[in-house]
C-alpha cells in the first residue's frame, strides 16, 4: 500500500484514540454523576462536574478532528458510513449536543445548579447515550452488515446495525468512559473521595475487561469474518499489550499509584482501539471498502498530511500548555474564577 | 418519487435551520474575543481596572455562547454526512482541506479561551492578555477557512470532470489548494467575517444602551458602550464598501445569483436598480418596486450602459428564485445602511460634544439597531444560499444529486428541531441575564453587580 493512505488512516485512528482518552473521560464523568452513591455521593458529583470545566471543549474538538479527517482523506468512507449508520450516528450526535449544552447551562448559569435538576438528568443520560451509540457505530464497521456497491452504501433496514456484536460494542464504549473518569479523578482528589474513585475505577476496569472478552465469542458466532482476522497471529501483539495494560492498571490502582494508573488506563484504551483497527485493516468497512478504495487522490492526501504536520507543531505545545496549567491540581474552585 | 422529494425538502430544511441557528453563536464567538482582547489590552496599557472587569464580565455569556456554537457546529459537520453524503463523497477531497485547517484553528481557539477563562488565578495579567490573541486569531481563521468551503460551492474550482455525472470516479486533476483559493473566496471571507463583528458589537451595544435608558448611566456602562461602538463604528461603515465589492464580484462570478438578487428577469442594457418590491416570476416583473434608472449597471460594471444578464439569460430550471433572493438581499443592504447611520450619528455626537452621547434618542436608536447585524447576517447567508439554487456546487452538482439516499430524514429533522428548541429554551431560562441581587444584567451593571 502507498504509505500516504496508511498515514492518513493512522491520523483518523489517533484522533479517535485522543477523543476516547480525553472526551471519553468527560462522558465517564456524566456516567458516574448518575451512579454517584454512598456518603460522599454529592462530593463525587461536584468534583466530577468541576474537573470537566476547563477541558471539555478542547476534548470535544477531537471529534471534529476525526470527522473532518475522515471526509477530507477518505470521502467515500465518510459517505458510506454516514449513509449506513444514520440512526446510531444521529443518536450519538443528539447525546453529544445535549451533554455539551446541559453542561454549559449548569456550569455557567448564575443560578445554583441544585435548582436545575433537569439539566443534571440530561447531562447524565446524554453522557451515556453518546458513548453507547458511538461504540455501536465504530464496531458496526466490523460487523459485516454494511454492503457497499459502486461506492455507495446499499439501502439498509433502519435497524440492521443492531446486532449482538454492535450492542456489546456499545456497552464497551460505555465501559471505556466509565473506566477512564474515576482513574483520572483519583489523581485529582484526596482522602475518602479518592478511595471512592479508586474503587469505581477498579470496578469499571473489571467491567471493561469482561465486556471486551465477551466480544470475542460474540464475534465468533455473529461475525466470522472479523473473528478470522482477530485470531491472526499478528493480532497477538496489540491484544497482548492491551491485556497487559488493563491488568497493570488494576494493579496500580490496588497499589494506589494513581499517576501511573492514569497513563496505563489511557494506554489500555489506545491498545483496545488499535487492536480493533488492526483487525479491521486493510478495510474501512470490513470486506466491503478498503482504505485504498476510500482514499482521496494523492494531492489531497499530501496536503492533508502537510497541514497535519504544521498544525501539530502549533497544536501540541498549546495542548501541553493547557493540561500543564490545569491538569496539576483539582480545579475545585474553577467555577468561581470568572464573572 | 414523492418520498425522494420529502427527503430533499427535509434535508434542506434541517441544514438551513442548523446553519441559521449556528450563525448566531458564531457572531459572538468571533466578535466577543476581539472585544475582550481590546479591553484586556487597554487595562494593561492604561492601568484602568475597569477594562479588566469589563472583559471578565463578558466571559460568562461568551463561554455559554461558544459552547452552543461548538455543539451546533459539530451538528453541521455530522450533517454533511447524514444529509449530503453524495456531495461529500464527490467534494470531500476538494473542500476537506479548509475544514481540516479549521479543525486546528478551532483547537487553538478552544485551548486559549479555556486558558483565559480559568487562568484568572494561575496566570499573570500579561499572560491572560496574551491568551486572548490566539483566541482572536483562531476565531478569524476558523471563519476564513470555513467560508472557503462555502465559496467553493458558489465557484467550484481545482478539478476536472470527465462526463457530466458528478461522482468521485469522474474527478481528475484534483488540486485542493486551487479549490481552497476559489474565485469567490476573497469577497466572501471579507464580507462574511466582518459581518460577525458588526452583528456582535451592535447586539452588545444594545444591551448597554438599554441599561443607560433604564437610568444606569455609569462610567462602566459608558466605557463598555464606547468600546463596542468603536468596533462597530469601524466595521459597519466598512461593511458597506466590502458589500459593494462582494456585489461587483458576484456580478462577475455568479451572474445568475446577481440577477436573482436584483430581481432582473430580462437581460437589460443600462439596467435599473430595483429597490424592494415583490418579484412575480410568472409575469416576469417586480411589483411595487422603486426603480432607479441605470444604477444596477453602474454598481455592477461601473458603466451606465453596461448590459446586465437577467434570469432569462440562463437555461430554464438552472436559476435561483428571486422571490426568496431579492427581498433577502435588499433587506440586508437596508439594515446595513441603517446601522452605519446609527454608528456615524453616535460618533458624530461624540466628536461634537466631547463626551459619550447618552441621550434618550441616541440610545433608543442604538437599541433599535442592535439586532440588525444578526438579522443582516442571516439575510446575507439566505442571499448567497437561495441565490445558488438549484445547485449544491454551482454548475456541477445539483442539490438533489447531493442528498442522502436514506429514508427517514423527516424523523431526523423532527428530532433535531426538538434539540434546537430545547437549547433555545435552556439558553433563555437557564442563563439568566438578570442577576438575583441587583436585578442587573450579567452584561450590564457595574463590575460588582452580580456573581
């Protein structure tokens, strides 16, 4: 394969990993807001809510990055995926919009958040809606249900994206977000609250592991084509690394080494998604649309990659500045820094 | 084929509603960072704390408006795929580049806006000011990039088409840089970006004019009003000239759009300028209009005898509807002139009396003109979009060829209209302009009015 397409596809994958690793934790914050329990339920909610403040919008831009990279470098894949997955993508989008808006209203309103229960419920429910349907949409590319003819998705039944494989994929999306948020929070909290997040992180880690393991037999029965690619010897690399990182995260949480656990948790997510992408390779839509078929002409790919290099030279130092300024401490009082 | 028509209408309606909604937030997302940068700069330079407090007071409304702009912009990027996948399959390789550049600009804007908002206690005053610069640059760059994608739809460039079918397989000699710098880009980016400054600053000026009318004639309100009307005082009159430049460019690049804008049914030598009136396509005339002889030829071609192409110069079925385009255009121009008159009036009084004008009639004029910028921005966008019909990429691909083959777009339309209604209710009800204590606005009032 000409490496240009490969590099462009890698850009899409990296964008997706960044979105999952950063914005995924923000969705996880919404999930654990709904699941807050015990004597410190209120502090859990407040701390999760405040931590999202300075970073959610930047994290959200990774989604725009992925969508734009997809239609610039792989216009055909973009068209086919959005045609075939209209319903799950629209559902995820509704979740994304309502989450962002509910958060902004609650966080920046002059009113006490306690007087706005509806925005709190919308925030939590939409934080679950988005990762569940994004998980479905991503795994649907490997579910062997989409049919592509002459560069166009064939008319599908509106529910043909609902398969055991994609439903478990949606649950993995949820578990992934629920896994990242408490581990990131453990770094930013102390005492009993930190212990709360530690326990929740470990529970979610187990859930993520169980669901991912469950996806394997489901693939064997539901999507033999993906199963065959998954058990290829070359796949042992990413799968092995992901399993090791997942177990390491649990051990680090057990030992209360939160900073390392945070890195290991993000690594697990990156490993999981890389493993999925590697099994899907060389296709965008399994067995139907190859990366090379979907790619834009060479001139576009070259300019796409040049822009990426120049843009990254500005973007990466800016991101480091943002997370260096706001990642070190727990921004409990962030909400009072303006106005 | 009835269901295909429903899909097309629903897709157009949803895209139109989404953009009309998004544009409002964009105006503030681009306009307000500039005001904040100016205020922080003045605070640093003059040592007057009031400017810093002014800037910080704008943060709360700005951040909500930017958040809504960000999510509504995301909706648009998804709708390109959900509603127009065939258009994107064809043109993604050509117009993807400006969107790709915009993604980076958007990152820079979001990162430094967050740093500015949350950095009050962690960053020095100087660093805070420096953070506003990339926000301003990023927001302008976002606008300039995304407008390139729109101007490509008006004047497609950077490719060759084998055959007449606009499908990706027929594309050759794809040159994204040429597509990026397409002919309509320059006038659109100047006119479109400046429009956000006019719209935003007129709207904010209205808030302070209202406060002054209600008796809050404070030093703080006067300085705030002066600052935003200084920006609008440059932007609104300048926009008249850029608008003229845009119209002259449209005459050259998109003659059918100009004919629809001016409701010129028949190709005419020494064409008159038709002001207002109601175009009647069936009879090929404009009723109740005011006609100024030869003015259109003079404006479009600087020649009173120039021939201007009418709608009849183009094959039937390939021209835009003047009933939608002409009133949008004329109203936009009218509102633009009214705003320019108001700001010139304000600065004329300021110059004559050597003090900030705060009289009842001046403040009323500012208040009445305050929504004109946002309305003109929407009308200008109506003009360029209705004026391109029936094409999604002028002369190359029709809107009907670009739409999704999926059924069920009506349901998506209903769902998203519901989302927009919810967002609007949320904004109005949950982001109170009135603070609980003094009953003063989050924008207006003194520096200690609320919080």
